C-alpha cells in the first residue's frame, strides 16, 4: 500500500526525561552507546513477550542483550524505566496521511495498525503489558498515558472531520476512534487469528459513511 509522503506520526518523539525523573539515556551521544542501548531495549521487549512483566528481570535482559547488569543500571533506574524506554523508542509507527479524503486517510492508517499488530515485536508484548497494568499501579499509569498519546492522533483527525463537515455534527470522535481500532486489538488479544489488513476497508465502510 502506498502512503503519501506527507504524514502525521502516530507516535510523538520519545522524551529524554520522564515526568517522574527516572534516568533515561541521552540520544545525542556516542553512536556505539546508542547501538548498545537499542540492543538492550530490543532484549527488553523480547523478554517481556516471552516471560511477562512479573517474571521480567534485569538479569534476564542483561543476559539476552549480552551486557552486564551494571551497564543497565548505569542508564535506567529499574524494570519499569527499561520497559517504558523500550516501548517509546522501539514502538513501530503508523502514519496518518495528510492528504486524501477522511475515509482514505483513516483506511491507510488502520491498514498500517493492523499490520503492526499482526507482525511487530511490540504486538507480542501487548498481553504482558495489559496484565501488568492490572496488577501494578505504576505500570497502569504508564500504559494509560502511552495508549492515550497514540489514540489522540486518530481522535484529533476525526474531530477535525466533524469541524469541516466530513463527519456529522453529532459524531463522537473518541467513541468512533475506539470503534475503528477496537476490532484490530480485540482479535489480537481474544482470538487465534489477527485482524487481516485487507478487511480494513470493510471495517471503515461500517463506521464512516461514504
């Protein structure tokens, strides 16, 4: 599928410092350090998808990444800081085209989301993160904030469409965004078959009038 080059990112830039001031790695640094950082963050997501958040350990991440624990503790304050940095840094992007009709833009975006949910390493971590969010208030806060940031981009596009008349004035942009993305996430979490990106046009037909 071809997506116009002028796009709006699904993901905002990863922050250098979080609000709770946990130690993060400065991205403007020696390229060797940045490569090592990415190897560690990739190991975090691989371990999280395999063992879950409760069984995730710094020792396990260090072993998978081939580094010492001291290297990890030098840059991250603990497990949650590692997970948050991994999600923010390595989360694959889906892009909303800036040109085209609303239906075309939303369809292009959702097709990307469906492919990412089906194929990405992040997708394998979704159940572990959701489970951890039910058990740990700090993980829940991160999960809610992280999800809200990404949801807001689609909501904003739908809200603009209401303002320009592409959607009816009585349309609830937040509810419509949930209805559009929900089936893709639901099939990933609740069924054995992920949502086929080829079904996205039919999904959009059900929810956004032509």
